[in-house]
C-alpha cells in the first residue's frame, strides 16, 4: 500500500537480551519499511544494548537507570521524527505486514491510535493457557472502527495527538499507561481503531510465580487508570469475566479433568479481586510520589528477560 505518513518504529525494552534480536529482525523484514527504527533501553543490566548495537540501521537511546515503561515511551515521543509512532514490545515478533496494516486506519483524520492483534503463541503450560484466555491483548477477529483502549504491546499513535495530551503519565511505571492515554485521547474526541491484520506474536512464557505477578500488575494498574479517568470500560465485562471463571472451573476442571487449571483459575481470579481492592484504596497523589521507590511490588517492571 502507499501512504503519506512518516513512520517511526519504536521498541521500548528492559533486560530484553533473550528476544531483542528476532524482534528487530522482524521489523527489518516489513513490507512497509519504517522511516526509522528506535530502541529505547530503560536501564537494562543484561546484554540488550550490545545486541542492539549489532544492527547498524537501528538507533539506540539508553536510559542510565530504569524509569519505567511510560518514561520509555515519552523518550520515544521526544526523539522520534515520524508523524506516526508505531510501538512494538521487545518480546513480540511482528508479522511482515505489521506496519503496513497498523498505519492503514490513520487515513481517517480523527483516528489518533490503532491497535494490532497480539497472539499468545507460546503455550507450554497451564500458566500460558490462562494468560491466553484471560490476559489476552486483542479485540477479536474483526476490524473495529472504535475500541475503548489500546493494548500497548502493538499500538500506533499520531505523534501530534500524543503531544496534545502531554504524553504518557509516568505514574504508570509498569503497566496501565496504555489504558490511561487511551482514555485521555478519547476525552478529546479522538477515535481508537483496531486492525486484527496487524499481527504480532507474543513470545512470553509464564511460571506459577510470574503469572501471579503479571496478573496483579496488569489488573492493579488497569483499574487505577480507570479510576483516574473515571472511565470504567474493560475488555471483559463483569458478566463475561464470571462466565470465563465458570467455564474454566466446570468445563476445564470437571468435564475435561484438568483440576490444576481450575484451581489456578480460582487463585488468579482472587488475585484480580485483590488488585481491584488495592486500586480502590490507592490515593493517586500518593502513588505518584512513590513511583521512584525501586522494588515496590506495584512499581517493579520485570522487563523481558525471562521466558
């Protein structure tokens, strides 16, 4: 396809040495080449920077310390030259048409952001299966002219729209920054679209420990973004969430005999409930003042360093 946009492809990352090379390779194989490729390294302590340096056409911008995902995205806004900033997580391999498809809906002037579709391709255990069924990052099989919010793993934005809302809120160090900026863009009258043809393949693999940590982090910050903006749409309604739990308990647990999966579902829905209660109790001003406290369980970005 042809377009009139200049495009910056940005990969924010932290401790991404396991995934970064195949992800950059996937960007270099795009049918629509980006006008620039930028990696924002957020204080990695592994070999991420060394590996990125092996790609001469890729610009590396490194934070001296870990500042969080929202700060990494803001650095991209400040440094990118493109009219459209296309984000790609450091553990998400892009299909060859990813850029071509994710920028297509920007032909409509009132579209400020577009989501691609992230497929959970690693399915090695029950924790991966649960992530695919509950913590999915997509809006389904069909194109949608308007969605409630964008998932940050594979999202593109007009740079001028991001600047208009003041960029990402750095309160959200580990998650939720995508929901927060989506709500703020929609309040200005912009539309957010979804194109499932803009595919990426998520390489994450979870364990019993990491799935609990990820579930709490994503849900706590998502609920906090809703609270901050007084926007309470979610990818699953309360009734849909209840249906998922019942199906996992009875269909997977009893009919299919997968009792371990049923028990895991109970445990993780309890984690979601705990995250909701914690978000309700959290004072936003106090949380903003604490974002620099390294090691606090709500603010720790685990990065992309573990499968």
